[in-house]
C-alpha cells in the first residue's frame, strides 16, 4: 500500500484514540459527586444565586452530554474553553504559549538520552568485554528507576547551590529577553546570533534535559547492546566478513540494523517521555504544559485539565505517526 | 597438476560453557584446479565448520587446534588478520545456504557489490562496470543492481551471491548448502551456474551438502563425514562402483530412487554428542557391522585403492 | 522451572531488597528511634549520632519518617497493583475468550489508554477523585489495567487456538473449566514478570503523585511528599532531606525491577 494511504489511515485512527481518553477523563471529572466550581474556588460560602450565575457563565448548568459534545466541537474549532479558576482566561492561549517550552525540553532530553544510551551501549558492545557489558545492562536498569525529582534536585543542589554554575529554574534569567521565532529559545537565539542569550538559554535547559535524558537513556543502553551483539553474530555479518570487508565498515553496517529497534523503541517510549517531562518541569519550574497541568491540578480547574489531556493525546498520536514514518524510511522492506 | 587446495590433518574444537565440542577430527583432502569436492554429511558432521576453516573463519568459541590449509601453497591458518581479510573474497570465497540473510537487506545490491570490489582495491568506475558485467553473467538484468534483496527471489539472490563470490576470480569457492533453501528447479539452475563457472574460469569448488545424490551428480570427489571424522573419500566413479564404508552405504541406501520397488532404508539411532564422543570408531554405535575392535580403537583413513580412502577396520583401517 | 528462578542473581538481589523494605514497613514502630510525626529535636539538623539522617524543617527525625514512609508507599502500591491486576486480568480473560466485536472494542480502548502517558492520566484521575492515599491507589490502578489486559488477552488467544482443535474433538466438556485450567499455569510466569515491573512503575508513579501533593496530607510520612514539602529547604542546602528519601524510592523500585529481570531471564532460558 502506498505511503500516503498508510499515513492517512494511521492519522485518522488518532481521532478515536483521543475521544476515548477525553471521555475517560470527562466521565471521572464530571460524574463524581461534588460541585466542580466549589472545588475550584475552594470555598463553600457562596450565596446560591451567585453560584448559579458562575455555573451558567461557565456552561456547567447544561446537561452533561451537552457539555461533553459542546466542548469537543469548540475544541475542534480551536477554543479550549476558559479557565475555571482564573475566570475568563482562555485556556488555548495558555497552552499554546507553553507548548514550545515542553517541546524544547523533550527534544533536548531525547538527544541526551540517545547520546548517552546508544553511546554507552555501542561502546560496551564493541569492547567485547563481558563484565563491561553486564555492567552496562545493570546500569541501564538502575538509571531507568531513578526518581526524577530526586535526581533533578540533586543536580540543582550540586550545580546551582554548591558550585553556583547553573541557574535553578525557569528558561531564562530575569534580565534576558529573547524574541521568539519558534519558541524554542536555544534555536531562536542561535538564529538571531545572540550569543549571550544562547548561553543563558542553554544554561537553563541543560540540567532538566540531562535529568530526563539520563533516566530515559536506560533502556537504550540495553537495547543497543543486545542488538549489536545479535547483529554481530548474525549471518549478514559473517557474509560480510567472508568477503573480506574491513572490520570498521562492518561495524557501521551492523549499526544500521541496530538503528531499527532503536527507532521503534523511541516511538514506544514517547508516552513515558511525556510523563517524565511533566515531572521534570515540576522539579525545575520549567514553564511548560507539565507545570500548567500541575498548577491547574492544585486548583481543580477541570476544564483546563480536560484540555491538557486532549492536547497530550494529540501529541502522542502525532509522534507515533512520525515514528512510523521514520521507520519506513530506515527500513526499505516496510515501504514496498 | 599442483593442487590449489590442500587440507591436512585438520582438528577443530569448540570450547563452550558446557564442554569441548570436537567438531572436526583429522580431516584431509586435496582439490585440483576446476575440480569440485563434495563434503557430505548429516548436521553435526562437521562439514560446515570445515567450510569456515577454509577461510579461517571458524566462529567463536571455535578454534583450529591442529592442521594445515594450503591455498595455492600458502597456509592460511598462519596468516595475520589483514592478510586474511585480503584473501577472503578474492582468493577464496564462500556462498551460504540462506540467501535471505547473507545479503544486507537494508542496502541496494549494487551498493553492496561495489563496496566489496572497492574494498579489494578496484577503483570505483571499474567496480561499477564489473558489477553490471557479473550480474548479467549470472543471468540477471543490469537493473538488479538498483534493487533491494527482498525484491528478488531466492534463486536470484543466490545468483547475486555467486556473482560476488567469483567476481575477483578466486581459486576456491566454498558453497555451504547453496541449494538447500531453494526449490528443485532453481536448484538445478544454480548448480548449472556453478558448473559453468568451473568450466569457464577454472574455479575449484568445495560443495558442502547433506544430499549425497547431489554430490554424486555433480562432484568429482566425494568426502563423507560423520561426527567430525572423514569416513570415506573417493572420486565419484570409484565410489559409485564400490562403496566400502558402512555409513556411506547407509547414506546411499536412504536415498529414495525411482527404480527401486522397496522403501529407502533409514539409519537407526542418533548422531553422536560431540562433547562426549563414543570411544573407538565414532560410528560404531550405529554400525551394523561393529566389532570388538571398533569399540576401542579409532580407525584411520587408509588408501585401499587409487584415490579411494576409507576409515574402517573392516576395510583394513588399522593403525 | 521454579528452581531456576531462585538461582538467578538478579532475582535474589531484588527479593532481598524487597524483603528488607517489607520488614522495615512491618517493624516500623519497633525500629524507629522516634515518632515520625512529632518534632523531637531542633529543625534542619544534618545527620548526627542522635538523628542519623538529620531532622526536617519541623524538627522531626528523618530516619523515623523514612522508615514509616515505607508503609504508606507499600500499601498504596500493593493496593494499586492488586486492583489493576484483578480487573485487568478479568477483563482480559473475558475479552480474549469471547472475542468478536466486544474484543475489538475493548482492545482498542485499552490500547488507547496504554499508549497515553500513565503519569499524566494518573494526575488527572487523582485530581478528579480527590487527594487521598486510597484515591491515588485507584488512579494508579486504572492506569495500569491495560497492561494486564493485554498480557492476559494475549495468552488467552494463543491458548484458544490450541484448544479449539481439542474441543472440536472432545465434545461436551465445559469450556470455561478447560480455559481456566489450561490458561492459569502458563500465566503464572508471565504474571510474575508483569507484576514486578508494574510494581516498580507504580512506586515511581506514587512518588511522583506525592511530589505533586496528590496523595497524602501532612503529617503522614511519605518519601515523595517529603521531597515536595522539603523542596525549598533542600535547595537551601538541607541535602539529607533529599538524598535519603530519594534513595529509598529508587532502591525499592530497583528491587522490583531486578525481580522482573531475574524471572524473565530464566523464563527465556527455561
């Protein structure tokens, strides 16, 4: 089947997935007892008619199924509703403002995780040393169960407080201003050739990205190592060797085979990455969608939480599609 | 005529965690220019290991512990890694049973073939021309070089492997079960191709196979192996006329034939555990003619007639 | 098969770690030097002979808090894993056995949840249910139901294929009994792997939810919650409020991860 048709079908399948998650969260949020407005405002002392007025304003007086569909339709149009806590504030603009921050963090984290994970896995495979290999596997498992806030706070303590090298939180220092092009400050500052600002942006992103990247790198170590071992024993490599190809070249060809499961895994673990990103943002006060969610969680802003869930569902759906595409590009067998 | 390949007293062992596997015990044979020797045996007979030894490529944890492999007079077992790399593919080459996994599925055929030639010192433009030439020579269209392996059939893939294996005009080509994974008609085509190469270019071929019928059909010399030992070795005519070793006879009898009215007879029992081989003659547990002596003393290869060697006490294989 | 598992060093190491933690939780009252909820000394003291892990900002002994913290952590995680295990297994059994449209719909729903970031969903559910240890357990349970569902359904499907042939031959045997009797033995080994890996995940999820204040209330001792409350002080230099709770979380999760390793390694061998 053609590549275009494949993408189309996969793209369409994202929609029911999003619906399922939206429904689940909607049901749990709305069906449970308790008035959401009271919960959001945190107080029970509001005169009845004022309460009714607020609920009408927020559209909460309508029957549930109406609310369900109305929200969806509005969302499709780009209106994610208004915050229940900060009254009248549109959620969409908040989320879209914060999206680049989360994106930037995630991209840097993936870069770190692949560099560390695949790097260590590849090197230990090449070494041939059995102890090193066993150690790598253990390292991979251990790193994966590190508690992100613990790791993050440790790094902050060491690099911020004690060594005074790096800032503690946020994306930029208070005095620094970056004119946003993509919203990804590290790129924007490069594009505008602002060296000072670039350094500032990097200094702020390096600890959170490294923290998340290190934890996510664990499975890559094991994956790369195991696959390198397998491939190096495989018939393809034996055949290459029987033709007198140089060992370094053979390693390079072997690596291409290892790349496939790495790409596959990246797609599979993207969901974990998102969860980790939320936790990392919370730890480092990184102004992304993660901290937005957690803030809204504090105040029980149901509408906002709904919106965030849908946004994440879209992100996960799109990224898995992209990963499938990359997979098709790397492995010619899938294409035809 | 000087032999292009002389294997003398080859002993190969695998040092595994569960014990030492005696894969090949004292194999010897010679091969002349343009000749084909068939190494025949069941799985575990050591034939594949022997094949790898001819490129000094016995996989870990295997080791060649004794013997010589003289390729055009040079003992390849004594060569260093760089020299070995140079002769592999150019002086001695190998084709494998499974063409699916011996061509890199992620790269185009032309690219793989060119790289191979370039690694052996052919310059890029000439390499490209050679690729086209050889693909056509083995019966494939030129445009095959732009295809990926999975776009070709099994037979076609095997042809590509053969093309690569003979492109640099090696002295010896080792063919490890080249037709086992192919259907019968394609088998014939591939074997015809190999024969054709032998005749035209003079490449000698070591055919490793479990199929005695195939060996009898195509090879000049036949070497029957069992449990790592050579049981019998003779040129084809002599063998057909007079099979001496009980194992060879059993193998022959297990071949189904059109002319026979009876069912083929299969050999009872199982192949030996090479970590703990039986004493004396390795075949004695399954041999219908085993004597007391067979259980205690291992027979050696004895020349019982010109170019006919047998390792059996009953044929005079005393020490 | 069971004996081989015991020989695996990973399994043994993991089991040892878990056992120590469980003992710690059971004997918490006995082995804690002080009460975990009352201030017993000067606040923000680094580790010393009197307070081996130091004190927090309210003068409470950190060691006692850490020991007691294992209780709430293990309780929440055990409830969550058992809940999701039971529900996921039952739904998986039904879906796999009944097949048809029901199976297709259920699979799609479960796959959608499975693909979604578990922590984020757990956060949303915790909020909706209200912050409490029980609700946290329920939220975590819901998030991991698809894991068990998929595993059990997979096993049921593979066995269903084998059994169909048998059932066609042997008429009149109650199929439910066959299904149960044949599926359960195959399931145990895979269940152990999933169960332990799931526990490791659940531990990290609980800690994460606590770090966002979504599980317990003060003064309950909880490792993640202590990190949350102590954050400001940690960054001001009170490293002992960070290191020890952090190690506990990772160590306990590691214990389960090692068990999972050990079982799956010997499963592939044996």
